[in-house]
C-alpha cells in the first residue's frame, strides 16, 4: 500500500513515524515540496497525515517549517504526562543536496497530539561521542525504559546511543564505540533510520542500509548497546519505488488489526524523492505489502 495516494507528485514524503491515539493513526514524516526546492533550494519540513483505517488519509498538515529543516521524525511516545516527538534538524546549504554539519537532534511535546511545542535541541553542540569524527547527528529514535530513556541516532554512517533520565539532559551510553557500524552489516553498508521494538525480553532493531536498492535490516539485543544477528530481511519488492524500500518504522498493531505494521518510504531515484508505504506481518519475519 502506498500512503501518498493521488496527492501531488511534486510533494515527496519520507521517514514515517506512526503512533496510534484516540482511534486514529498519526503518521509524522519528512515533507518536501519539489517546486519550492527549484525556487529556494531544498528545505525539509515535518508534516503529519491522519487515518482511522490505514486506507484513507487526511491532507498533509505541516507542523514545522523552518530553515533548520526539521524532519526525520523517529517516533512519538507517551512519557507519562505528555507525548514526546523526536526529530532532526537538517539545514541544507543553497546548492547542496545534503544537510551540513549543524544537523542536530530535537524533541517537541504535546498533550493531545494537536498542538506541539517549539522544538528543543537535545544538545546544541551535537555529538560528543569520543569515537565520532563529526558533531553531526540525525535520525533519532526514542526508547522508553524503567525510569530512563535512550535515544538512538546516526553520525558518521554509524549508530550511536544516548541515555537520559528526564529527556532534558543527555549523555553517551556507548562511549567506546558505535552500537552499530558498517563493518557489522552483511555487505559493509553504512546505516541510518533506526527503529526499536520490544519482543519478549529482547530488543529488536530495524534499520536502513545506505546502498543502491536500499532494503530493511534487523538485529537483536539485550541492552541496546550490543547487537547480534545483524542481517537483511527478505522484503517484498516495491513496484512504485525503483530505489527500493528504506526508513522502516514498526508499530505493534496486533490489538487492533492482529498484525505488526511496517511503515517505510520508497525511493523514487530522484534526489530526496520518495513516497510512503505500508507492509504487515504476523511474525516480524514475513512481510506483505
């Protein structure tokens, strides 16, 4: 299923993050207006669409539109008193295709998923991990634990991990090395767009390899730091996405549909071009479009 439907082809949609609340699926995503990009240069925005049935979706609602390029929402979680949406800033210099060294991680909060606060940077200085070459950070994903939180992120083609007690102050949870680096992937690809779910007593990660044809990677861990069983899924072909599927986000929808859902975007082979897709599974191994 392609979520973009018959909307304008000039709108590109990437990096879905979905939560279910009060009878509706809220899909946050990276929104790019290609016509605007031709006139002003590429700017990423963070938008949302809403559905009650996963088939019919509302028109896009832009939540954050800024030169900072708020985008790539990782997920939206309930912290006990409010919803917390994590995202990146991705400022792109005029004439460039990718974000500069000032990319950072941010959060915004909401009581009702209607009104969101102004984004706040997790650390304005960026990545401080001793193993990191740059301070650049993108693609956050929040994991709520017992009395603490963790944030997965990408820098230098690897995945790092932050920890926080209050989602205000953060420190590196893995200072010695990344939690996932390209030498660990089956073909040596760098990685991005992590998503983590709990399956029994273990964590399961889904991630995107940075390679032609993309694909969906997975791994398992007991502690969010040490990952094993790193491999690529035998994921269905995506006919409408010649660049392949990427940026997976898995939602446990078994209480409603009886399935696990995987939202992703398919690359269209145009720079930053993409559309959103949906697959489902009963066992997290075998996926259907």
